[in-house]
C-alpha cells in the first residue's frame, strides 16, 4: 500500500508525533502541505490529513491546501490533536471530512487525541494536557492506522 500523510504541526510537535506513529504502521511519508504533491496524492492508496485544532478548526495551511486539490478518487483519513475533546454534536473533524468528500475522497475514518495546549487562557496556568499525547495515545494512533492499512472498515 502506498500512503502519504499531510500534516501541519506548529505549536508543540504533538500532531507530528501522532503522524509519525501512524506513518510507521502504514509505511507512509509525512509531509507538510507545502511539500505535498497533488499528483502524488492522486497516485496514492491512502492519504492522511491532520493538524492541531485552533479555535475549533484545523490549521488554515492544511484546509487551504485541501481546497486547492483537484477533484480525485481515493481513500483518506483525518486526524487531529487538541487540548479539548471533540463535542459529539459538532465534531471538529466534520468540516474537513466534508471538504475531502467534496474533492472525491472516501474518508475511511477519523482520529483525535488530547495534546499539550498553551492557548489562552490555558497559557496562564502553564497549559493543559502537559504529558499528552502519551504512550497510550500514540499506541491508539498506531492501532487506528493498522486498521486502515488492513482494510477493516471505517474507523472512528
């Protein structure tokens, strides 16, 4: 299986750590949106898209990149790190999943985990989730990727 992970990780390296663990399971390269080649993505079996969550949204560099992609067919997954958990009625992964679907991707699953966050007002107290993602989070990220690799159906 040929896989690529497009990742934006800007604050503390949390999202990159998750992407690297998923990449191990998939035998994938991890690239930034600026390094990603749309033609390569079109020739890939599985593409991951992930970033930290900022003000309830994926990083703008990632979403702007996805918006520029030509319509294509293929499998994808979405992942995120965030100081706060997703809220079930309005998960922060939903807009990116919908954007990818509008580009022709079949989104096979989503993954998110808590991560160190120093966004205000958390900065005042030194941040939250200081030890996250931890070994358990990274193992769960790897297991998520293995399920995608093995084709065991949609994963969330």
